[in-house]
C-alpha cells in the first residue's frame, strides 16, 4: 500500500506535449481513475508512475520516496494491461507464478500464494489450462491474479476491460470493485469509458490534451462539471449544451434565452455565480432533467417573477430510441439536437411537436467563450 504523488510531471515526445505539468496526490488505498479520450495523456501518465516512461520534467513519489529514477521492478507495483500479456506456452498456474519465480520465491511459497490469488479471482479450476483454452473474461482474471499475487503497493491498470464484450465488462466492473475492497490497495485505473470511471472510482481525474480538467468524486464530476468538456464527456447520453443569453427582467428575475427556448435561473444559482465576462452562455441540461409537456416550475417565486414564461421550450421529435426501461427522444430545439429521457410508454414519434421543460434547479451554466462553469460548487 502506498501514497502516490506526482509533482509537475511533464512528458514530451519531440514537439508533442503528452503530459503537461501534472500535479496529483493519490491517497493510500484509493481507487483513482484517469479518464479521458484517446490521446489525452492518461496512459503516458500511468507509464510514468510505473517507470516505463521517463518524465521530461517533474517527479514521482511513493510515500516519502522519490522513485523518478527507480526502474519499474523496484517500484513495488503491479500492472494489468489491455492485452492481458499472458505467456501462451505456460499454464495458468505458471503464468500467475512467473513473477514470483523471477524474484526467487521458494516453490512451496509460490504454490501457496498462487492458490490464494486464484481463489480470490475464482480461477482455481483453470490452473492447468493454457491461455488459448480460456475465454476473454477468464484471461482477464488470470492477468489480475498474476498482479495481486505479488502483493504490490500500487496496482496500475491500463484499460483492462476494453477487449471484453459489453455483458462481461459489467461483470468484471463488479469484480474489480470487490477486489479493491478486499485487497485495500492503491488502484490507479486508466479508461476512456466514463461509465467504468463513475462506477469504480473513489475519485476521477478528467484529462484532455495532457492537462487535468477536473478532479473530484464521481458525484461531484457529474453534478458540478468544471467546464463544457467535462460536462460533455462524463454522462451517457452526453449533456445537452445550448447557446443562449443570460437576461434579467425589470423585476429582477433571471433566465437564459436561446433559439427556441427559455429557462429560468434560480436565485440560489445566481448568488453562487462567478461574474460572467459577457452575457453569452452555454446552458447545460441532462436528458433526465427535461420534462415533457406542462410542468409546475420548481424555481423560487421571486426568481420566477416577471412578464415572461421562464421555462418555455418548443421542440420537434427527430429520433425515437427505445431502450427497454427508458425511451430516449432526440428533439430539435431551435436547430440544436437535444436528448430527452422519458418513460417507454410515451407515444411521441418522429415529426411530433412537443413542449419541454428544463428543470431550473438542475441546469448548468458555462461561459460562452471559455466554456468554464459560471457556478461555484459551494
């Protein structure tokens, strides 16, 4: 078990800045995910923690030890890769035991440790098989057993579930969550899948272009995104973003008005708002926070005062997508496609006109130029 600290970590590949001055503190026994699109620098950052890449600048610390120049085999880490990296000519037992054998662990101790790790990963019945005789999920369990058998201080995982089918990925997410709870190790997990990140992590680090965009719990990342990139990347379907103008009525009430819509802004939100550089904003609203038809506004009475409808939205259904327990409608609001989540028994279909209601208490407001959130978290 170990605390990991990254101090001003930077990595250049020629003229390309893969990781740009990242400072990060990963707590002992924390499950932290590095989340972002392909090419954002998350795997490069993980490789520098592992010692597989040398930083151009900055330092890597494990507890009170500077390991920046320490080779991977002396960092007390274990890695699990996307490709499993199993030896095809070895049995499952020998694959799991290989690292212990290379470290000179006696045969009897190797057997005991392999059996314990195999029991944890529920692969005791597979120890005599070769990797070619295993399913994808079984191979992933073998790779995890090979990592945990070493009892490392830091567990590094690089998109370990991306080669699995959708149903098996769901199962393995649960297994990883269970494994972290049982082992009480420090986990650093790289993924581009925001659902995996939200389910697994104690904290999420969202990255783009080699830089950290936001660090927080899954709840804070989802509910209080720092900018339009985080808002759009975390959540399925992605958040709806509409351009608009922040207006105030003569009576003091606020609303955002855009092409085809108007949405009131609660006083409590205005009081927490960072002063915008201009009146142009992005209004963000998630699919589950949009109502269909008439609705009673939850906006505070003083915020709703004025001579305008604070919540009016006019839309036309473009696509209907049944998803079993939910129905997703893509609707056109003033030329912008907006996703709405509703009940599957809703009979609206392509071409139908519909009135919508954006819940004012659940909206997000972002600067129209920089994309930064205008709302402070507290």
